[in-house]
C-alpha cells in the first residue's frame, strides 16, 4: 500500500518520489515503567508514546538517538505528532541517509507487530494531510485525534501549526524561517563538535536564543495559551502538540498543556506510564532517560531521588 501512497505523493512532491517505494522493504527514573534487560540495555514499557518534530530529511535530525529510543521503548500506542518528515527541506535539496530510512522501518515494524500507530501530520509533512482517515502500512493518518489516559484525562492531539500566525498567513516567511533555523542547527553542530573536543557538554544555540530573545519567549507563551484555549473550548482536559521544539508541561487555567519537544535539539518525548501518569523525558544514549516534566508530580520526599 505504501507504493500506492507514494505514487499519489509524486504528483504533489516530485523530489519525494524515490523515498516511498522503499518503505515496505525490510532492511531519569520512571516511577512505574516496567524495566527489563535487553542486550544489556534498559527496555522501557509504556502505555503510550508521543513524538514529533523529527525532521527526517534534514542534517539536523538526530536519527541515531531516536532509533535507539525506539529500539528500547515499547508501548501500546505510538502517536507521531507531525513534522516526522521534512518535506520543505526535501523539496529544496534531497538528503536521505540510511539512518533516516532505518527510523521509518522501525516505525513500520512496530505497527506491524501490534503497536497502534497514529500519524498526525504537521506543516513540514503537510502533503500527508490529504490522506486523513486512511491507513498505510498499519499506520493511521489523522489530521487531529484524541487520547484518553488510564486516569481518564482526555487529551486533544494536534501538531499546532494552525495556531502559528506566520505559518498560517505568511507561508513564505515560514519557509525563510525554516531555512534560517536549519543554518542555526548546522552552526550548532560545528560549535558542539568543538565543545566535545574540549571536554565540554552539549549546548543548544537555538534553545539559548529562544530563552533570551523576548519576542521568542512571547511567541511561545502566546502559542501555548492559544492551543490550550482551543482545547478547553472543545471539552478537553489537556492538549498535546509539537511544532515549536520546546518540551513543556504546565497547567494553563483548566487545561494541561503538553509539548513533546523534538528530535533535532532536545531528543525528547512525552510518555504515558501504565498507571496513566505522564512525563516528558529526554532520551540519552548509554544512560536512563532524564525526566524533564511529570504529571502528577512526585511527592516531595521522592523528588530528589528521581531528579
């Protein structure tokens, strides 16, 4: 079925044609996650996993890190919350190393083996939005969807670009911003290569800019509030999105705002544990994932041990 999907996409994106025929070829401490040893590494078992903003097809994509996460994490549900493939970048210049294909193969394999996989396209893979409601390779495409946690929390799941005025009303400016962001990621790679040689830890230039530039902070705040208001008006307890590459979890009035981050800078995901509790985690090679946010929070006497 992916071949048929690919033929349809060729009419929309000529440069993406070579990609789709290959799709069917085989080629810190979580409070209650079940842990078993597989190949001397920890395998995490969750009820649900949410990832977005992978940007396959760009040099900045941390495909190896994501593949490691997918190999050592299992779940009943897997939500792909947009910008998994960067069609904007692939239109400008073809970039598709084997590692990016490996990630897609892993996602398809999970779907075939029984994981419920739902793909909610974003603005960078908006060409897939025309296939809303269809199923390809056991992966269901939904332009928006919802999920109810084991604790009964009703979550709206969207990518979030519809609440970004630049993307919605000034698309040319969004493409320019995407190019500028790509350049920042490339420069950040050179910078961190030098930092590693000097024995210094990873540092995110774009993350620093977001935190320091007043307008960027204002944009993030406005975005979070707009998304949360929309969820509240439609009867949801929480909203999960991506788009802005800023992992977060906070209460905004009556709505729990959730952002699973990205796999360009942060390497983060939102996970639902078996008891329905939620956490935003940062995946780390060779060590346990770091918990960035948790809902509900741990009791004070346990917070220090889980930090």
